[in-house]
């Protein structure tokens, strides 16, 4: 693959990571303003922030796995078992993120603290994570087939 194409992918991953870090920093201010505006929900400020930060762990791990896959493309090892392992890890990270946001939404609903904006953001994140998990599963299966065909062709030549 051309070096500039993988550079663009690496840059996109970097920008996505920076945006998420920026959102994490911004959420501190939003939580403080929300706690000041609605003192009846002030006790949820730190638990919600901690929970949000916990959900970024699988996200950044999946981002790192995607970066590793791009590095494999750089050295011409895109069709390898390591790439399949990376896709599997990305799939599991996406599922973990979905489950964490569903649990968080249920907990906020039980506390009667579910705002429509929070619900919409949670649904969007869960939907995006499920789509990413499904797409990673499809890529994983296609890559496994391509690797088996490649090995078959190497044996016959």
C-alpha cells in the first residue's frame, strides 16, 4: 500500500484520539456546570465522569490496535494472522463499549437522571459500536478466507 495512504489513516486515528481526549477534558466542565445548575444530581458528577473515562480505555485500546494494523500494511503484512487478531480485539473492544454504555444508561435511568441528550448520545455510541463490531467481524472472516486462499496458492506453486 502506498505510504501516503497509510499516513492519512494514521493521521485520521490521531485526530480521532485527540477529539476524544478533548471531549474528555470538556466533559469535566460540563459536569461541573450541570452539578451547579441541578444540585439534586450533583452526587452523580464524579461517578458519571469516572464511568465515562473507563469507557475510553477500550476505545483507545481499539485505536491502538487499528494503528498496529496500519503498521502491518506499511511493511506488507496486511494478510497475516496478527491482523486477524487485531480485528478480533477491535471487535471485543466495540462490544465492551456497547455493553458499558447500555449499563450506564440503565443506571442513569434508575436514578431518574437520564436526560434526552444523554440518551441520544448513548444510543448513538451503542449503535456505532455495534456497527464497528459487526464490520470488524466481517473483515475478520474475509481476511481469514483470503489468508487461507493465499496459503493454498503458495502450496500449489
